[in-house]
C-alpha cells in the first residue's frame, strides 16, 4: 500500500472520526447491555453501596495495593460517608505472575483471562508545534508494544484529521501516529514584536505596566516618543491572544465531541493527551465541563506534557516561566478533575510513559454507604483522602448520576448479561468465541470455568451463576 493510500484509509473527517471510535467497541460491549453507571466489578454486600473507582499510587507512580477500608476517608457533598469495602482491581498481569496451565486439548478456559483496557492516545495538534512530538514517538511506540495483548488502543488527532478505532492492531495505531503532526505556530511568526504569550494576555487584559515595560524593551524609548511602536505591540498582543484562544477552542471542542461519543461505550477508558499545554484564560468553564463529560463517559484523562524548552533554544527570546505556567494551567486542571494527572515529557519521554504504565495497572473499587440523594441524578462533589504517608490520590472531584449498587448475587445480573452468558455457553454447537465469553465472565466475577468438547463446563452451574 502506498503512503498516499494509507493516508486515504486512515483519514476521517469531523463527526465520522468520532463515530468510528465510538462504534469500535469490544465484542462483549456490543453483545451485552449494562446498567448506566455500571462500574464493571461489583460488590456483594448486605447494604446498598455507592461505588467509586480510585487510583492510589506512591511518589513514583507505583500502585498501593495493600489498602483497607479504614485507610480511606470519603466525603460526598462535604459529608463523611462510611467506607464499607475497598478492593484492589488489577488490570494487568504482574510480571512475576505465571500464566495458568493450558487446558487439555479440545477444552477452553477463562482462568487467568484479563478483560483488556481501552486506551486512547490523543495528539493535541492545535497545541503542539510542527513535528513537536517526533522525538517522543519512539517512546510512545514502545509503550504500545508493552500493553497487554487484550488491550485495545485508539489514536486520535485533535483538531481534525486522522484517527483509528479501538484495535489490537498495534501497527495500525503507530502508522496513524506518524501522520499526526502539530500545527501550532511559534510566537516568533506572529506580528513584529518579540512578545511572550503571558505578556500578550496581560496587555489584552489592560495592564499598563506590562505594556510600558515591553515598549521600553522593544522600542528602546518611551511610548510618548514612539507611539507607532506602542501601537504595533498592542496589535501584536491581539494577534497572539487570538491565536492562543483559537488553539484552546479547537482542543476543547474536539475533546467535548470525543468524550460525548465515548459515553456510548459502557466501560472504563484511559485517555492519554499529548500536548504542550493550552492557555485556559476565560475558558475555565469549558475545561470544567469536560470533567463532567469525562465522568459520564467513565474516562480518566492523563496529560503527557511535551517539554517546550527544546524549541526555545532556536528562538530569539526563550519563553519565560510565566508562559509555561499559562499553558500548564489548562492541562493540569483537565487532568486533575478527570481522575488523572500530568507527566512531564523530558528527553525521550520513556520515564513519563513508564510511570503512566504503573498508574493505569489497576484501581480501587471503594464502596461507601448510600444515601437517597446519591441516585437523584444530580452532580455531587466528592473528596477522597487516604491516611498513608506519601500516597497520591487520583479521584474525580464530581460525579454525575451516581448509582447505588444494590445487594445482589450473580443470579440477579441484568437480563442482557444473562442472555450473553447463555449465548456463550449453551446450545449444541461448541462456542467459537471463547475469548469474548471469557471477558464477559470476568466482568460478572464468575469463578474459573472450563469448557469441554460437549460444551459442558467445570465450575459453577448456570443456576448458581
């Protein structure tokens, strides 16, 4: 296939890009019907529980897997809730964990099967300089190669252009990422003045002190003796401010459409946003709305912030720290309200991606006693703390449409999932979709089952399930 042909195959425009991602679900996601707000693994309890998924890591991003309910303090709408359960849910197989022995010939088993994660790698093209992610790409490719075989990955170019659906085809994802280049213009190409982004914003907001200091620096005389120079600086500030706003708008609009589409896939997802950061300015409400969408779509957002100092070496005037803070604010806020965090990409970026691997290797399912207001469909503020020194808590600040997990045994699973179970493990013909069925069993917390040639199984009977 020629390079032009590959571009035509991978290139999707506008809504089609998002639709392709949303409909590319795992087979079991298409076959089953889950209740809204389902958390996947559920508790078997004698009281109603409101469940929260929380990630707890140490300073190096290593998960803390030894926590007990008493280690958690949870407040909903500012009021403490009794923590009844706290269970560690691993999403990857430990390196030291041996694979289960294969079943006898002619048999299949779900023992040791992992359901697989859904991971989106989003390239923030409006806020990355041209070829700004090129040096980082080998580390991303290595990260993709280290994922579990059952994990599905999608590549998305924010701002329009190229995308892939969720897929286990690693080569396809890597090929798409090669074609995703940043398109942010450097400040040196905007206007005639050597303005920094933070100076431009302050001038637009009416700071006479900033304007005066820039005029003295750039014009080498006071504004009274050279009014044309001062006017040029004010004009350049407007150009820079408009470009920053446009880049942020493109990112927020793309993220809004993407997260809205991801609500159609009722499964936890991790979105890795590669960016130099974006200036939030007056658009903090737009960023906060993405946090609510991330919660509704069960998406955790991690930021991988590219080190923009490598571009400053060739610029006329390196960006001041205030410029970095300006761009940091938007990405930091988005990640923090979406149960994620931001990793700095330094040098090759391998260290940042290795930390990300550790952080997304599992989470805690925390069950707190439910209150009637939890199911009223309104948003509720949530605060989670852990009483362990050095623990880093990754939790959402707000969840919408919290649903209580009523006490139930597997016999009370939703009818759609029961039908899927029957479809997988009943009938005269031996199933040919064992991996899909295994994932259904994993989600339903069914003990290991072995299927023989006659389609009978060793393990719990269907009546027991």
